[in-house]
C-alpha cells in the first residue's frame, strides 16, 4: 500500500478517536453540569410538547436566526441543509458490502453542492464585509469556512468537472475504513485534497465552535419547560443548602389581626 | 476623599457625615450645580432635615410634596415644581444639599 | 406606517457602524471595602486575583450548565450583533452581545480549552490581565441582562448568564459595583433597597391612606404586618418612595379594597426587587427570597402577590420555588412546610397584574374609563417580564394580561412597533444595576431604541402616556425622557391607570 494511503487511513482513525472521545467527554460534561435555575427564554414552552416543537423549529427551520437576520438565515440554512443532504449522498461510499437500493437513489442529492457553496460564500462574505461580524471573527472562524469551501470545491470538481476519481477505489477505500479492510486510495490527488480536510473537521469538532451542534440541545434557555411555579426545580448543590430547615433569620413582632 | 468646605464627601458629592452639614455647605454645593438657593429651596431643605431627624430616612417624594403644599401653597405642592427647584431631582439633589445620604434603590 | 421604513430599519434604529472604544472607560463606581465585606466579598482586589478568578470561573461553569454550554456553543454567526440596545445606542463593538461574551469566552478558551492553550491567536484566546479585567468591569456593567440577544441566538445563548457569571467572578476577587452592592447591603440590614426603616415606611403608608381618603372619600387601607391576612403583598420599595411608582401602589390598594380580600405588606420583607440576580450570586439571591418566605410563614398568609417590578417578577416567577419554596408542586419537606400553608388553588406567587386581571374577567371591578380619556397609552414590556416569566399560565400571557388590564381601564391603547415590543422588547436602558447616576451617559444612549419606537408611536398615533410594570423602567424613563424631548411625566404605572379609572363601590353608595 502507498505511504499516502497508510497516512490517510491512520489520520482517519486518529480523527475519529479525537471525535468520539472528545465529543463523549463534552456530552458527559454537559449532561452532568446542573442547571440550578429555570431560565427558559421567550417564547417559552409551557410543557414538554412545547419544548419539542421549539426544537423542531430551531433545528429544522433555524427559527431564531430567521427572526434575527434573513441573510444570515438564508446562507446558514442552505449550508446546513445541503450538508445534511450531502451526508446522505456520501453514505453510498461508506456502506460496506451490499448497498441498499435507496442509497442509489441519492444520486441527485449531489446538486446540494450548489446551495452548500452558495451558503458558505455568503457566510464568508458577511464575515469579511459586515464590520460587526468582522469584529467578532477570529482567524479560526475564517479558516473553518475556507476549509469547508475547499472541501466543497474539490467535491464539486470530482462530481461536475472532469476530475472523476475511480469510483470503485473510492468505495473500497471509504467502506474499508468502516470495516477495517483497508485498501488503496484512488490515484487522483484531488481525492486526497477532498478527504484530508474532512478528517480535520472531524478531529476539531469537539475542540471548536462546532460544538454548537450538540450544545444547542443542552441550552437551558431552549430545553427547559416554563413551569417553575408549578413544579419545584432543584439541583443537587442547591438542595444541600436546605439541610438546615430552620432559617436563622431574626423574628419580628407581628400584630395580630 | 473629596471634601467640601472641609467636610468629607463621597465620590458623588454626598456628605459622609450628616453632622458635618452647615448652611454654607448647602450654599457651596448649590453654587457648584449652578443653582441659587431661594427661600423655597430652604423650605425643602429644612423639611428634608426635619424628616430625616425623625425617621433617619428621607421622605418619599409624595410626602415631601404634601409637606411643601402645606407650607408654600397647593400650587407648589407637586413634583413638577420641586423638579424646577432641583433639576436633578428633589430627592437626590435635595438630599445632597441637605447633607443627607443619597437615596438608593430603583429611584 | 411607511412599509419602506420597516424594510430599511428592521429595528427602527439604524444599526450603526462600529466605533471602537467609544464606551471605553473604568466603569461605574466601585464598591468600598465596607460595602463589599457586608456581602462577604473581599474589600479590595485580592493579591493573586488572576488565580482566584480562574478558579471561580471553573467553579461557576461546573455549577451552571448555561455558562458551560454557552461558552462552547457560539458559532460567531453574528445574529445577535445588532440586537443589544447598548450597541445600537453606543456603537461600541464590545457592546455587541457576542463580543461581550467573548470577553469571558476568550479567557475561558485560554485557560480551559485545548485550542486556546496551544493556539491562542488562532481562536482568539486571551490572558486574564489588568486590561482584560478592566474591560470586564466596564462592559459587564454595560449589560442590563435584558436577554434580548438570547431571543435571536440560534444556539440559545443568553448573554445575561455570562454577564452574571462575570460579575460574580469579579466580586469574588474584590471588584464589586458600588450601586448594586450597597443596595444589597441595605436589604440585608433593613429589608429593602431604599434602606427605608419601618417607622418611615409606616408613616408613608398612613400618608397615602389619607391621600386616598381625601381623593375618593373612601377608607382604602394600606395594611402592614397584619397576621393571618389572605395575601402578602411584596412590592418594589420604590413604590413607597418614588414618582410615579407610588400611584401604582395606590392602585394596588384600591384593587385589593374592591376585591374584599384581606391583604398586608410586610415591614420585614418590604422589597420585591432582588439585586442578587444581577451579581449572579445564588446565596445573596436566595437570602432575598428567604426573607419573603419567612414573612409569608410569620404572617400566615395564603397567597403571595408581587407588585410591579420587572426582575422581581422573574425572580419570583422563575426562581422563588427553587430558592425558597414559594410556589406549588413541591415534594420535599422544606418547601412543603410553606406550600401546605399557601392556597394551591391560586398560582404561587402571583403577579398583581394577574390578580387584577382575574377580577376584571370575573366582572368584579367597575371602571370609569373616560377618566383616562386624556391619555393615549402605550405599554413598555419590561425585559424580565417579557423574556423571563409568564402570567396567567397561558401562552404569551405576560404580554396579554398587562394589555388587557390597561384596556379595561383606558379607551385609547396603542402598541409600539412590532419588533420593539413583547419578546423583542427593548430594554429601558437602566436594568441590572445600571440605574445609577454614574452611568447616566450609558443610560441615555441605551434608551435610544425604545425612544425611537416611542417617537414613532407618538407621531403616528399621538401616544402621550407610557405605561410600565417595572420600578427600574419607571425611574429610568422619568430620567431619560427629557433627553429625547419627551415629557418625563408621561410614564405611569399600569396600576396608576387602574387607580385613575376604578370606581370604588363605597363612593357610589355615598353618592346615592
Ligand atoms: S442581555 Fe441585553 S444588555 Fe446584555 S448583551 Fe444581551 S441585549 Fe445587551
Ligand atoms: S447569535 Fe448566538 S451564536 Fe450567533 S454570534 Fe451571537 S451569541 Fe454567538
């Protein structure tokens, strides 16, 4: 096997390891950290169903972002939606062995690359040209967009331009990663340029702002039911303060009615 | 610590000790604020001090306006009139001139 | 309404271009040693403050899910950047919610994250040095914790949580704000923000009873410390002292009088406000809530009702059940001790607006609405009520109920532009410990978005009265309205509108 194949295979497992361990660490940390007070933000959900509805609106429609800024919403939403579609489109490569019929029908999802690149360029333009957003951007914020754009462009070149790699080798390589039956990379260097940054993204996921994806599910502002008056909400550390039931505050003389 | 006529004041210009107050201090403070103390001003200042002596607290604006109405006539017993005397607020500026601590809270 | 305008100015105040450092400075007056010590904080900046601060940050993020999650999950989308009234009013980029969080986040990244430890420049991680601390103090005291930014954040990030955490960290290293901490000391000692002693309070209440009697001929009482009353009324102490607040208090008294339900104030718990929230300190906030609990137990009341105070209602509605068991539905001994005494037929605690609204719905109150005909009223949704609470336990009740109460008492009611009210309401500019004279410049600038909306309603609908249900809002508006060429006396309590229109049944009988 070529050195570069070995390197990429190795790199994939390192990334995957960082991803899994880092993300589990974060998920456990988020789960374990108590939310001592009820802090849902309006429009708050008055029951559990409301919370689910809220998440539906936030996850699928980016409702808050829509309220905030239509351009950012348009770019952000197309980007994320395209990302999900393209994820399904890529499943066919990773599927080990017999591929279910449905995955062959994802062919046309490749066009999601256009909204993907549209969204990414829009987000980048906002970052560069809107002074407020330029101000809050760190180098990593640009870098991340550029990496995504790079991935998108190389992917598009392989799909829509004349840089098709050997599909069979792609499939063998990709599904080999899952089944531990490693095989050689296709010879086209563009393929390396496509997957190397993807592995990077996987690795930095739990170390970066990409944590917004799991984070949103743990935001007490979103996930709490607004029922503080009806149900006593008490965290562990707060309840310890009540071990002494009698509160030692001075007594006052009160007139009888 | 800043001082006015030898008496210590806090960073907002209020006397640290009520007992340090003299009429000259009130005069000096009002000059700094560009206000000339009229007899009406003195009515307010005197009432604030009397009330404070009894309750260790400045009177509510409503209580003050009523007292002033009794002393200076009904047309003057309203907060608009008091604000015309003390543009920074009868409670805050008035208390400062009178040597009383600044009323705190959501006021 | 020009739709043109709406498209161009979605928030009605043009989003300014950033002007770096336009609000740079040393922040509001710092608390003295004496003030700090009263709350159990160090009096002066401690020697190894960096280390103490980092430790406190670690503790805070391990105790508050909000802080931990929010620090990680900002994707720097910028959606919040034009949502803060302080940014809109000052153009200082550090007043953009995300930039404000970043003051905290950059230190967090430097000390607690892999990326920030090894690639600080790449991810904008920074050391906690003197300059950073100065920025913390300055800019975390340019946040009114109004949570407007949180309504628009796709990650649900609430800058107020970060702001509270930052103030807590600063207090622990001995850097506290004079205004807030001095007031907290007074609550501890005397029981209210004003530091108003019991005799002055009782005298004031008697004065008010006289006034109502003169005005209406009816003996409307303002009872205090009456045991076994049905209701304990806890209102912000500004209601006892300031204008126009006090007319709201008179309004509550009249409503209670008409309802026929016995009620009492408490000299021990004579404050609904709870500035403990502003400094993010659970214990201080809890202590405030415990005073109310104790008063409720001692006075043996069946219901607890809160007066017109924004953050007090958030604390009462969202936190009291947690902090001191004032609520319903508890299963633990501590909370049940109180909850068994309270009447669970009613929401506990309840807002005065809810109480009045219920009476209106049940036709228990009569109004002479024409008394308010000289007014064209609009309503300012206070941030803490709008975004951190509910009323009536119905969806959007916190927006519906106050408006219904106003409409019951007034013929002319008009809302301000849509994106400046309800959950998108703009802060008055004086919340969360910023209602102090040393921040007056900030207060005036921060009020700008609200003032623009008000101007629009004034010009288009002739609005001449601004009704509010928050002591801070009322004081802040009274102060800053003249700077925008409005009459400061246009601010009223919602219950002043009620008070002016309510028909006291005894006065009717007297006339007959
Ligand atoms: S909470 Fe309010 S004041 Fe603070 S940053 Fe957000 S919008 Fe601004
Ligand atoms: S809206 Fe939320 S995620 Fe976006 S920049 Fe502001 S705080 Fe960060």
